[in-house]
C-alpha cells in the first residue's frame, strides 16, 4: 500500500511529445520532475495486491482567501465518508474569496440511499473542517447518484 506520483517509464502510441511553441515547458513539466520517467501529473495509490487507483491531479490548486488548497486533498477527505464512493472538487469564481470550491459527488454508495442530502452535506462540511481547516469547508455541495435527481445544497 503506497501513494505517490504516477510516472510512466516507456513511450506509448499517442503520447504527447511537445507543447506547441513551448518545448522547454513540456520538458520541465513532464520529463524533468522524475528523470527517466514521464510524469502524468496524477497522484496514484497502489494496493498491496498491485491494483492502481488514481487519486487526482497533483497540480490542481484552488486559491481560497489566499490559502492554496489541492483538490485531491479535499477529495481524499470526502472519500473517507461512509456514503461517498467517489468525488471531484472544482473551483468557481467567488467575489470575496477569489475562488470558492464545490465538491461534486459523482457517485454515492448504495447504502447512502437512506441519507438525506442536507444531512450528508453538513457531515461533509464538518469532516473537511476537522481534517483540513474551516476555510476549506465548501459553501455548496452537489450530490449526484445514478437514478437520483441532481440535488444542489447550500
């Protein structure tokens, strides 16, 4: 069981070979961080059985009131809630904070069907506040699940 950066040691068909008009940036972004490997920009978790799970972009940062917060960091906390199977965090423009964030829960576990969405949103805000910080708790939460109507919570 280990987490880290997803890097690939061999070229593959369709692999990017440059950035238009900025080859130096391509080299610095994808080949320099881990010499001899192509850095995908993604975090990954490998189980003891050898299965890989992508944990999110390592370079996705949201700036909330001057605090730089990685989206993968928030997604990791949210995914530990018993009702959440998978999540994604996105930023949006905010007049006061500069940027806000909204966790969008793409998939809830089957047992979560008994959860009230308002209760789930409050629990997730509290979890993020405790594990990261109060400023990291989202103002809005969108809960989605196959067969459920999309629900926006304030």
